[in-house]
């Protein structure tokens, strides 16, 4: 009898504990944060219970993206971040809104952003809601890791993107690009003139990341990329499925579809991982290799480091998914948008082509050539300014801290609208929505604090140098082989699906250049 009573007491205690934690997460903590911010003059739109302002934001975006843009023009903040435009006019540069139960403060002030990224990188990171939304997509890989886990993961993967290791990838990039150019050339010879360049850039960057970081050809990895794209589209809808307590556990079609895709991605990744392990175990190879996958597997063999951090197969697969996605998606978009900008600005295309011919003299670009391609670098920067792959950068406070004149309470997410900052007339001038690469010509131009395509501070993009080297090589080779113009079939309609994408792709016309 006493045992039954004890079990009953424990069950009641656990039930009360779960009920309190749920009430605290969904009601008490959000109310506390709202009061703290209101006392500091930071207000925002009225929110609904559980869903916050999600329905408002969905309504704004639905209306703003209902139609395609009339012409190729780059004033896209009102289209892609209509809620920011509306609420900043009402509540000012700082305002708070709610993504379900998660309070988010919008921040655009350069000094405070710099302080947040540099001073508070260890006590801020990705929120629980973000992690849950991408759990089946990229899991707890570097992009979603926090605290010590992030520090150790970054320390492990960083060598794969630095120094001589980084330089050694240039040859792969050139060879893969030659293959793409040959494919385009063959298609032109057969009579095709119009190409959706985004498809080619996506295949090319996927091939490059497969070969350089996983020693696998695109043919082997294309199924993984296809499934990750489907997962990306589903995870982009995550916020509307995570509002209600326990909703992620329901056997809904959404949850079933996501889990099925995740299992298939991980099955394919395990085949690649097991193949690498088998080579070592049967003595065909003495190590797992020195690419990213090899580095991860070598680290896992250490079992547990002196600091207590250890890698397991699940984390390795999460890391692989993160770099499969981040290693090709963002670079492919940079190349696609830059191709669109050059195709619709022939004078800049000619300038860059002349520079490439002068520097490379008809040969494929080398690591030594890249620093000399200053005009191409300016064009890439301007493309990243107008169409940054990520429209916002989020950071959640894991403890209370002082940011400038603001007291930031634990649990508040700070959202930095990169797209809006990159299109701010106050920062960049009246020609902010024009394609003008020469704004990056002056070395004294202090764009750093207001130019954030790869974030900033310790948590900046670990693959930034890899992506820029890849983009320069591919564009230099493309522009020296073809002249390209925008097709009359191109419809300018940027949309956000986690990243900023052209809704219908980018159609360009190619004309081969005489060698």
C-alpha cells in the first residue's frame, strides 16, 4: 500500500512539475519579458495567445508576394519583410513581436549589433523554437549548436576551411566548373539558347561540396540534396506547427512526412559513412581521410576528449547535413543572383570580363589570381548586399545582460533584419536599391558593421572563405566563356524559403565567346 501511495505522489509531483514548466514557458516567462521590455520603451504589435504574431506575419507576406514584381528592381524589403516595414514605422527601430510563444526584438543599430556578436557570443545563440523547427533538417550540427557544444564543434570543423586545406580545394572547383561549362557549351551547340542558371549553379556547388568535404561525386550525393531540399521546404513551415504544446509529437501528416524524409537522408548518409569506416577496418586505408567527413570520424574515434565533449554518429550525420545544405545552398544562391545582376547590367559584365582576361590571361583562375580580381569582388559584395542568402540573423539570450542602454532579459530573442540593414537608405545612400558595385571600391568605406552576409564575430560563417573562393572561380570561368543576357521569360519574384530565392529561377541567354 505504501508503495502505491509513493508512486501516486511521484506521479502527481511530476504532473505538477510538467504543468508548471508548460505554464511558465507558454505564459509566465513571455509576460515577464514583455513587461521588462515595455518599461524600457520597447513595444510592438498586440499578440494572440500561443500563436503570437505568426498569423499577422503570414498575412503580410501573403499579400506582399501575391504578385511578381513589374520589373527587375531591387527594392525588395517591403516584399520579403513587410511586417518589419509596417511595425518599424509604428514602433521605431526597436520593437518586439512574437513568433508563437517566443518574444523577438528587432534590432538594426550597428553599435549594438557589433556588441552582441562580439561580446555576448557565449551567452546567446539559437533558440529552442529554432532548434525544434530544424531538428529533422540539420539537427544539432554547427549551425544550431550553442555554448560549449558549438565551441567544440567549431574547433573540430574549422581546419577543413582554413589555410592550405582551403587552397587545395581550388583545383576541384576548377575541374567541376569545367564540367558545367562543357555541359552548357554542348547545349548551346545543339541549339539551346536559354538556361535556368540556378539549376546549373545548384548542381555545381553540390558537386563541389561533395567532392571537397565528403569525397563523393554529385551522382552519389544528389539524392541527399533532393531530400534535403524537400526537408527545407517543410521546415520553413515549422513555426506554424510548433505553437501548441506537444504539437511536434502528434502523428500529423506534416510530422510523418518530415520524419520519413529525415530517416531516408540519414540512411543514405550512413552508407557514405559506413563505406569510409569499412575501408579503414579492412585495412584498405590507414585513416578516415583529411576531408570534413574524415576529420569528424577521426574525432569520433577519440571517444571523449579531456573536456568531456564527444562526437557520435548522430552528431556526425547532423554535421554532414549542415554542410551539405550550407555548403551548396547559400553559394548557389549567391551565384544565381550575381548571374542575374550581371546579365541585366552588361557594362559591369564587360568590366569584369576584361579584368578576368587581363589577370588570368585565358587560363583557369588560381588561388594567386583571386585577390587581383577586385571588380569581381565588388560585384559579389554588391550581390550579397542586395540579396543576402539569409534575410535575418537570430540570437537568443541565455542569461540577462546589458546591451548598450538596454537590459536584455533571459529568453528574449534578438532578430537582426540583415535585408533591411543592407537596403537602408540612411546607411547606404539614396541609390541603396540600385546595383552599384563601386560602392565597395573604397577601402576606407566602413561597411563592415552594416554589411552582414556571413554574420560577424566568433559565430560568423565558418565556410565564408570557402564560399567566396568558390564564387570567384565559378564566375570568372563563366564570364570568360560566355556572354549572357537576361531572358524575356525571367520573372523577378524573390521569395523566402529559409533563404532568399528566385521563385521561378533565373532564365538567361548564353552566347559563346570566341577564344
